[in-house]
């Protein structure tokens, strides 16, 4: 149990690396990362609860939105107490709903809160001999899949950039929750090899996916700050005015798509292998595992569409506001921490077998010699629990590199073989770098780092492309949208009426909840 926090220490350190301590809220997030690192190394439950609560308290939002953050913090403290396994489970699921806390360093607040909740969750999961493993595994699997679907749909439908980035970041949290549920299920089924595969997926998620996810949050904050607005319909044309930021955005988005050969795909592969290894005989008993595998595929597809939508709306098109047209590029001091996260992700993604081999030592999960002989691991290859299937990311990287080199060589040969002829604009005008055109208007060659694109899609083009991608006709899409908006409007109206009705007892109700929580903590921890 003492070595579990070393993995989270790395994740919290990656978050603190991206924090600008000189900003207005940078000192708060820096202290929060330091407190989270102390909580990761804490052994006593009291120290863990104190340090984790301090880390979440430092990144709480403004006074108007304190209720949800305080509730999640109380659940975290309850989960740290002895016998608080169910509270830790609920705290991990509710932490996945954390939204962006603001601009600047506070945009990284969801990583601190989600990391603390995963810390107490995995500690409780490693004590599977004293908890109802099957019941908690069911809750974690259903909750993780529901959380993934909810955040993916939120990223696809929101109009705000900060909400879209925070929802996309929650994909790594949802994968970690699903991995914890599969580990509990493997422990209940007495399958240590599947349990090791699930724990390896959990550790790979923290070491490979988490750094690039935090970098995506940071890039989202830089984009919003450069564009001067949080609305997606006011952003656009980032590639025209901030090419370095656009290049980093593109690289981080590609690394976070959970597609091969990234580390996110290694996590998905291990989760799929674990689910297949726990597959019982017969169609009816195996139906939940099949639904889980289909849900994982749907979640990955939805998050990929969300990332594609965000890239098209922010990077492509023209500037929709004068403030976006005046966007400045980032400096080298801002680029270096993001590059460090990308390098760490690239290195850890190339050696998933080494990480899987070290996982039992890091998490305190022991295997017998016979089981280790079946599950032979190399540094660059992952082996499934059955010992037959394997996955080598670096081989796919080399194959893609070879294909790219072949395509470049063929294009160069095609250009050399074409006859060179001067492009004639007018018979009496010589083509040059700047040519007179239409009574004095001058043109110049393309200066974009990626070449001149063939299409600049805006908001309308993005919506049309996405509709064609998911094969939805315009008429059915309009009818479904009208029904969804009608139900949503009625739900919002009913919620407003309910909130107005309970406004008078809100303060007393909060006091009663805090008092009951304090009594429950006293009964569990202080009373002998």
C-alpha cells in the first residue's frame, strides 16, 4: 500500500509542471498539487484525508458554485475513513463530473480533484478481501460507462470551449474507473492474471494518458485566453494567427484520440483483454461483458468525434471576431512544459510491457511463479491474460513511419517527373513573388506552416460534416433536436420551480447535512 502513491505522485507532478505560479491563481493550484503529492505518499488515513481535502479546498471555485465541490470533498474525506469503501466509490464517480473552475491555472483543477478520488478508490480496491467486490465492481463498471457516455455527449453538444476540454479530459478518468471495476471483478472471480491486466491498464492510464490529458486542458485554456472568448462560435482560425499553439494542439489531440499506436489504445487493449478473459461460458452469462466491450467502443468513437469537432471549430476556418484575429502565439517558456508532457507520454507509450511488469510491485499485487511464467512480458510488448494475444505499439509506429517515408518519396518522384512550365497569369505580366492583380491588389505565396488548405470549414460546415459522418438525415435530425430541446426546456423549467421551492430551507438543509456527515465520521473513526 505504501508504493501505490508513487504512480499518483507522477501524475500530480505533471499537473504542477504546467502551472504558471506567477499568475493570479497559480499559487493556489501549485499548493494544491503539493498537497496532493503529500496525500499520495501518506500512509495514515488521517494524513491522507487532510492533505487530499486541502488540495481540493485550494481549487474550489467561487462562492456561487461551492455546493458541488464541498459535497465531493466530504465524500473524499468519508472514503478515507476505515470502512468508507462505498463512499470512495461514489466519490470517484462524482469527481468525474467536475467541470472547469475558471481560466488560468484553475483550468487544471479537474485533474487534481479526479486524481485524489482515484487515489482513494484504488486503495480501497486493493483491499478487496474485506469489501463486497462483485457489488462494487458492478457499480464502478456501470458508473464508469455512464460517466463516459455523459461526458462525451457533453463535449459534443456544449457551446463553451472550457466545458468541451474538461469533458474530453474526463475520458481518462472514466477509463481508470472501468479498470478499477474490472480489477474487483477479477478478484471476485479469483483470476490474478486478469487482475494484473486491469491494474496495468489503470497504471498505464495514469502514466501514458494522464500527462497528455493535462496538456490538453492547458492548451484549451491558452486557446480561450488567446481568443478572448469561451464560446466556440467566436473562435476559429487558430492556425492562421498562432501556428505554434495550433501545432501543439494538433499533436496533443492526435495523442489523445485513444487510437493506435498511442498509450490510450494500450489501455483500451488491456481493458478489452481483461473483459474477454473474464468472459463466462454461455451467451446469457456473457452478455454483460459483450455490452461492456460495445460500450467501450462507442465511448471511444464519441470522444473521437468530440475531439474532431473541437479541432475543426477552433483551428480551421477564419477568425469570427476581431479579438480572435489579434490572437498572439505562445512563447517558448509556455511550449517547454507541454513538450515535456508529450515526450513523457511518447516514452511510456513505447514501453507498456515494462510498466505492466512493474505494476505488481507498485500496487502491492503479488503473483505466483507459475502465473508469472504464463504471462511473460517484454519491455515493448503487452501480453494478454490468456498468454496468446500480444500488442506491440512500437511496431505499429515503425510501420506508419515506413508508409509515410514511402509516400513522401513517391510524391517527390512525381513532382520531378512532371514537366516544369511557367504559370502564365497575363501575357504581359511576369509571375513573381508579388504580382500585380486587379488594379494594384498584391498577392503573396502561402506562409502557413502546414500549406494552404483546400477547405476552410466554419460552424455550418462542421455541423454538415458531422451529420454525414453519423448518417443522420436533416429531417430526422431536426425532429429529434426539436424533441430534445422541448424535453430539456421542460426539465429546466421544472428544475427552476423545484429550486425556487426549496430555496427557503437550503441553508438549514446544508447545515443538517454537514452535521450528519460529521456525526457519521465521528462514529466511524473516533468511537471505539
